[in-house]
């Protein structure tokens, strides 16, 4: 974890806003929205990019997971930093690139998060992602579209009275 000069963040008490990132316009808008929300809460922003094995075989049936990971590790941190910097938001940012199922990995990374933010899916195949993520996460999930419009999902059951 990094801290801005003169600021300390106790690891166990420091709130986190997690944002799932990709290369889409909705992902950029979600990252900016999540960064602003993290700054408002005095939280850190944790950006997570998931490389899914076997994803999009129509692009190339011979895709190499190692190449996808290498590319993501080289490009995602700069992309996230650029989105936050250009928005003029002062927030601590951590970036992770992981492999696996997007819902499972984002939910795992969000275990200590107070909020999860994702960009609106841009394909029909990904349209169930927000609902599945909301069902798996222990905190609310926010979906941001490419124009910055926000919807909130919370699939957690209401506590019984």
C-alpha cells in the first residue's frame, strides 16, 4: 500500500472502493466515478482487471493467457492512473491484474471493500455480470454506463426481524 506524503493509512481500518476495469468507455467512467467516491469517503481505490482464460475464443482460439496477462500488467495501471489523473481526483490507487472467472475474482478481491463499482456491460454475453456480482459481494454494487449514469444493485437479503 502506498500513501501520500504526510498521510498514514492503517491497513485494517482503511476503507476500500473496488472498481472492475477493462478497456471500455463504461470502465473509464466507472473508474472516475469510483475514484471520486473513494476520495469522498476518504478511502483508497482498488482497481482490478480480470483476465479470463478461454474468454472470447472468436478473437483467436490460440490465445495465450500469459500474453494476455503480460499485456494487461503493462497497460492497465497506466490506463487507470490516466483516468484518475485526468479527472483531477486525489485518491490512493492500487491496481491488481488477476486471472479467473470475473465474478469470482471481483467478489474475492472485494471481500474487504465497502463498495464495488463496474462499468455497464457492452455485450449481451456480459449482461448478467452485474446481477451475479451483486449476489456474490458482501457490499453494494454500482454500475456506471459510458455517460456516467449510475445504477445501484444490492442482492443481499434483508435481515430478518
